[in-house]
């Protein structure tokens, strides 16, 4: 279908086109002209910017009228139809042939090349060479003010001045006065097969109807002017046989129905329709008067400024059931909101829906950086999540911002259609780009939003997120792409040798501005939130026991070890200048029972532990947790906050609260507890429950049933029942986390002055040792010594001596099987099959 359209918006990759009757279409950058597409392909192939290739923004601007042809109508993710268009002359003018070309015809042409004496113009007619003399283009070039020359791919309204060799050569003019005066006549031999939108014709009124006017033009053609395209100044003054000027708006390819407009802006080719001030979009009109109601389409209203506007039927009420035609008789008044402006209809588009009138956001211009918005998940893609904020506003949540931690499988947390609460990271209304975050810490933050370098005053404390951690420090990003550097010496009150081991990409952090140079866009930051020195006479800052700030469950903090106690660590929270103390129980140091004791043993007073989660805050007692599986569950919202949220079949991550002879009580974050009876504890037969679980152990539990009246939850802890769809990936993930913690323990041991501790660090499973037999015991096991194991107990069981007969004082080789840092014991094997397998 051929249509006349008006450019509404221009971006690097497409033109947004206003079409008649309030429709909108899109012209991709590849549908401009053949010459322009060829240059695009050449630039992509060479990988270099071509001087002669100009962007769409250099050649096109809102308000320009263009002829289009519909190439496809697609359904978008949110169910709306998307009209794809082409303005390529070979598609638009495909009904023309060389023999049909005559002087005076008005066509669309596109610059295909610049020659010495003029320009070759592509008019899309096979076998025809169209030429525009340079002197004929000069007035136009000066008038449009787009540089000294026409550009390849530029659209022109061209009038044929001369036709030679049966249409094989034509000379064109783009003089604005000639174009404006052009008129399609019978002598130009137009047919229904080649009739083009944008042509201005003399027509005769045939019939006047409330829905529009029937016309005849070019002797034998008939056309329709619908009610939206009658000249508003003469709407009541048309009569049969009256002669009028009209502009063709569209030509249907099969039915050959021609639609026209009588609006004055379209009756001089090369002109532009009237535009609306941007500040009117979104305005609420308290009283608009119904001028006419069309039961199949909608209603025409008169606004408070006297202009006419249109509301589609679907926008006259909340839904079809609540629609009352009687409320839209001429003269009835309604409250409405201007939601758009149709350039091709020169009318505001209205909505009377109360949810639209009261909507906070209507267009991208209404959204500001830092706004908290509600949206609906449209799609999950590798780059992130597409979110629908309103009917006309969509945003992207980059994959880094799907949660406080990076999600490996976001589809497990989010489903298409889910309601999500986001915060605006960046909004560019001109390009209709909206970036959002789902990081809960950023959404809930009450600290100032840093969106401009000019606002970064020294001493300002705000939230940001880590985008890079290297040996020199961390780069932290804020809103609107504002970013700054936290140098290594400002990362913590304690030295951090390897920032990349402590801070992760995407981690939300609280920072203080030290210095800012807005003109250079340089920002110096610190994670040390208090630069105040200790009062005189006090060499040490003593934490206060009193809780001054209420911590949320799931909130991440950095802590410093103050004291080691029998059942855990007493720590101070660094975010609050060390004024608040908390408890980190030994059993909450790791998901792995063995590592809990090792970490407690290796940690010393003054050590800093990053990214510890608040598990509970009862005012006078804050309990923290460092279990990575529990932290991930909370941050990915795979948790229940109260009994009403629990559903049978759920898989929940928790920790053992108590081990009884009849079963195990499991507690989950936010305090919900459940019981796993003895029969549901393990895939193996359970004689003694204490042989299978210990207090504090991390578990994954499946909800079997709930009793709402007694507030009881029955659980299943059998591994066969509690595995997700990918047990292999789960196992590797847990194993990876275990070895990360083992590496951390070794690093902690390395700092110690003790020679024994250093020796333990150097002993890795699989390492071959030169040993001397010290003693062979009655049970067949043996003790060893050696220069590399001084101060350590080295032992091998009878099995791991193999078939060797050894005696005290004998030298032998041994392979390290396991190192117990708590007891300083090293277990080795002398078996040949193990020693031979070493690479």
C-alpha cells in the first residue's frame, strides 16, 4: 500500500513516520535507496567510516513529507502491530515505466551520485537516467541549509522538466516554487496503477456524508476524504459539484481505493503539516467538548484552545462494557489527556481513560534519572531484560543489573509478564533509550542520586556499583554514566592487596566523594566513609553497642573482626564508621561445615570481611551470615518472607536450626521454619539424626506440605528430591565455591608469622614429598618427618602404605592426600599407582 507520511522522529537506524489516521510506521536505514544501502554495505565491509556516507540525522528532519510503501506488518512482543515501510523509489515508483514519464510530473527522487555539472537522481524507473543540473539545485541547497552539496540518499521532491529518448533520459528541477505549484493533470496520463501519494489534484465534490466526502478527479478517478481530513475551516461548507484542491494520501494496491485530504498544509507540495508544541503532549484538559461521534471509530473533540482533537473508540472508556454512547453526544464535556499528536492528521490524539489521565509517565520526557518505576517483563535476552513501563515506554535492564549479584540463569527468577520494580539509571528521550536497574540496594537507597559530575561535592555519600576492580583500585559507576575511581588506599581501613578478589563487578557499594573536576569528568572516591580523626586522648575508636541504624535482612555490609569468641566472631560494621557491632556465628561463616571451623581458626582481630549479609536485626543484636548459597537465595529472591508465601513443591535454601531424634528443624531467611521428619531426611536409612546433620549446616529443602492453622511446614531434605533441573551444574558450582574458600583460607594462613602455618599453605593435595619414616605403629599406620614438614604430624594409614615394608629411618616418597590446618596433620599415600599418576 502506498501512503503519504510525515517524518516524526529521526535516529541513526530508522525514520519514525506519522501516517494518516493516527498510525505510525518505521523506515529502516536499509530502505532509503539503493545507493545509500550500497554505501552502508561498503562501510561495514571495509570497517572504516566513509566520508560521503551521511547519517539519517544529517539528511532528514521531523516535519518532512515522504512517500512510503508498506513492506510488512509485524506483531511486536507486547501484542502491538508494527508497520514497516520503505521510501526506496524503486518500490514507491514501481508502477511507473519510462514511457509513462511526462513533463510536469511530481516524483520522489533520491541522490545517487554527485557529478561535475549536477547530480544523478534515482527515481526508481528502470532504464531511465534522471539528471538534476547543479544550477537548478542551488536555491534548494541554500533554503534547506544542510551543507554546500546534496548528499547521497537525500530525498527530493522532483518536477520533470524535460523527457528525452522515450523516457530514457529526464531532466529534473527541485526549485521549491516549481514544486509547490505542481499539479497532477489529465495530460500527464496518470493511471490507477501508477498514481502516487502526495500528488495535488483538482477534484469535484460528488457526495457529502457525515463520515466524509466523495470526490472525482483526473476525469475518471474517484476518491474519499474521511472526516479527519476535511478542512476544519470549511467542514460545513462543502456541496456537490464544488471544485476543490485535494492531495492524495493513499492508494490501496488491490481495491485501488484512493484517499485524499483537503487540509491546506498538504495542498502545496514540498510543504510541512502544522506541528504541536512538545509541552502540550501529556497535558490534561479539564473540559473538552464533543463535536462529533463516529460509532465505529471514535470522537472529535474541541479543546480549551479551540483546536480539534480525536480519541479512538478504545480510549473513550476503560473497556467496552463501561462504554456509554449517550455520553458522547455533541456538546457533552469530558476530562481528557493529550497522549500524542498525529502530524498527518494535524490533530491531537486524546484518551479519556482515567488510568491514562492519572498516569505518572506518558512519554520518555516524563521520566527522570533516579525515578522508581513499575514495569512488566517483556522479554529476557542475553544483553538483559526488556521491560514495558507503559504502552509507549520500554526500557532495558542490562544483565549486570538483574539483581544485586550477577544472575547466571535469570529465567529461573523472572517470567514473561512478571511485575517488577525498577530504578532509572539513564533516560535519553531523543533516542527513546531507557536503562533500568533491578538491584534492590539501589532501588531502596535513600541516599542522594549522583547523575551529574557537577553534583559530586566533596563529602557526599551515595550508592554506586562496581564496574571494574584492578590492582590500582575500583571504578564505580553511578547514574547517567557518571563514574569515578576509588584508589587502592581508599578501599578499606585495612590494606587490600588484591581488590579484584574482594570486589565483584556489579557489586553495590556506598562511597564518599573526595574530589571532583566536572570539566574533565574526573571523580575521586573513597570506601572509607569517615575521614574524621579520633578525639584527643583516644588512640582507638571504640564501637558502640547501641544500634543506631536499622538493618534490612539481605543488606550487604563490610565488617572488621573485633574479637574471637567461642561460638563466633564479634565484628564492627564499616559502613557505619565502625559504630555498630554485630555477631557472625562460626556456623554462618560458610556453606561448608569443615570450612566454618577453619575460617574461625584462621581469622584474626583486625581482619576485614567484605560482603557479609544481615540475617536478622533485633535492635540490640545483629546476626550476620557469610553463607554464599543463602546470600544468593536472598538476592535472587528465591525466599519466602512469611508463612502465606510458602507453597508445596518449593525448593528453599536454609540452615539447620536444631537436630532432634525425630527430625531436623530448618530455618530460612526472614525467620520461617519447618521440620524435616526422620523419614524425609536422607536417601539413606537414618538411625541417628546427628550422624547426618549439624546445627548451622546449609541445606536445600523441598516443601512437602503446610498446615495454615498450626503454622507448620513439613520438609524433605533427600538429595534425590531437592535437586533442580541441572544437578551437574549445581555440583560444579558448589565445588567451585568450596575451592574458592580453601584458597581464601590459605591466603589467611600465609599472613601468619608461624613457620607451621606457612608450611601448611605450601602443602597442596597431590604434592610429592621426600619423607623419612619415624615410626610404624601396631595398627599398620606410619609417622613421617622431613625438612618440608617441620612441626607437622605426617601420617599414612596401613592401606596407603601399599605393599611396602618400611622401617624407621628409611627414606621414601609420599603423596599429599589431605591437609588438616586445625590439627596441623598431613595425610599421605605411598601407593605406587597414585605416585605414578602424577603429571
